[in-house]
C-alpha cells in the first residue's frame, strides 16, 4: 500500500508540473456595466477604468508568462454562450 501511495504522489506531482507548463492562457470575463468603471459613480467604484484594471492584470500575467484574453459584455447571455 505504501508503494502504491508513493507512485500516486509521484504521478500527481508530475501531472501538476506539466499542467503548470500547459495552462498559459486565461480568459478574463468582465460582466455588465464594468465598461463604466472610472466613468460612473467614481465615488463608489473608484476612478480606474476597465482598461486600466485590465492593464494591471495583464502586467501581472506577463510577469508569470501567462497569456490573457479579455472579454466584456453588458449582456449576461454573451458571457455564458
């Protein structure tokens, strides 16, 4: 049983090491009204625009060698489809 457990652990580590190398692209989905960030109710939601927020996220991703794709829609159905 101990030998089997060691094999499973080794396979798991190998799997997650490879997964880290494979998962290099992330889709960032921004929902309804987020296009209004920095424009509407800045006292509540802040002055940063969605483009500024996305630029910050993009910089963090590039530092980790991850590719991002951004998608924003005011129609929730477009986010699901």
